[in-house]
C-alpha cells in the first residue's frame, strides 16, 4: 500500500496522531528530503528508524517502479517536506503508476498551505483554483498570468520570497491594479502574517522585501458585461472547436455572468 501523509507546514503541533503512529510503525519512507524527515522524526520524538528512500523531482520516475513493487508486500509511507505529497511536491508519478498497477493508495490528511491561505485570505472560498508555483522567467510569467486573467474563481499561487514583488507587479498588470488579493506569509509559524489589499498596494508593500514561505491568494475576475446574444455566439464558437455544449455554456457563463442553463437552451434553439 502507498500511504500519502501530510506533514506540518510550519507548526509541529499540527502533526496528527495518525502521522506519528505511521512514522512509528513505518518500515519504508519515501521522502522528498531524507534529512528533513530525520529532523521530523527527532522533533516528534519518534525512535523508529525506517528505511528512507529519496523521492524528489529529479528521480521520481525511476524510483516509482521500485516503490510500487515494494508496496505490493509492505506499506510505503510517502512524505513531502511540508503539506500533502503530490500537491506541488513529488508523488504524482508514483500515485499514477500505483493506480495503473492496481496497488492501493490511501492518505493521512493534514495541514495544507493552499486551504489554510484560502481560509484566512478574506476572499471568496466557494469556488477556487490552485495554480501552483508562478513561472520564474518574467516573459513566461506574464504570458501565463494573462492566460488566467479572466478566471472567475479565487486563485491560489505559491511564490518564493525573492520573486513575490515582481510577481505581484505582474499580477497587477495582468489582472488589474484594483483586484483584491492577500499575501499569506509563514502560515502556522511564529511570525505568521496575512497582508490584504489590492494587487497594486501589495506590490508596493513587497518592494521592501518579503521573507518566509509565501502563498498568494487573488480574487477571481468579475463577470464582464457581455450582451446575451454575444455570449450565445461565444458558446457556439466553443462548440464548433470541439468543446461539449454543456462545458462551453458553463465556461462562457463564468466570465459573462449569464446563466449557463439559458445559454445552453439558446444554443439549442438556434439549431432548431
């Protein structure tokens, strides 16, 4: 069995009883950084010394086969440095292979920087997307941000402290300077800070330098004022490009504010 285990994102007190028990009983642990895992074992007072296997971005494909084979006979505990494995961390290739090979995959849930930042951001939580790490190169970053500028759901991004000022400035350009956002820093740690404001305000604040682990939460785009007939035409164009009618109606409804059901019915009426 493959067991994905969430580890604390900062505060060791967030380690669950199930995580500690799993560490105490583990024989094989696949870890993003084995040194981090050794420190975690010591900090949690776990005396068990399981076999540690490094599983990171550079070796995951080659190690996955070995770990899946092991998991047929014994439990393999999978850890990232913080949070849940596979979420912007190693583990996806391993899980995909295990699923394809019929090996059971389960999880020990726990801390998540994504959900924690979303919860404290003060922005809508009913619908959201996780966009992962912002591209490092300025040109790639700007193009990528323009591509999600009309996303109507709240967006959650990871960013490094050294690039967050540049990313916030590019977000202000791509999304609009007045778009609401929150920068969540050092979540669950002693110096936790949540800074809320417009993207322009946050970009100016970040110019002085920002330290620690960073999660940026940005409000979704407001529905654009689009005439209903134009919206129906947009749905028709998407359907013509191969998108299912139901999906096309939902996509256009998301950025126009029109009812997806009404758009769906209008396209059917035009076909009649």
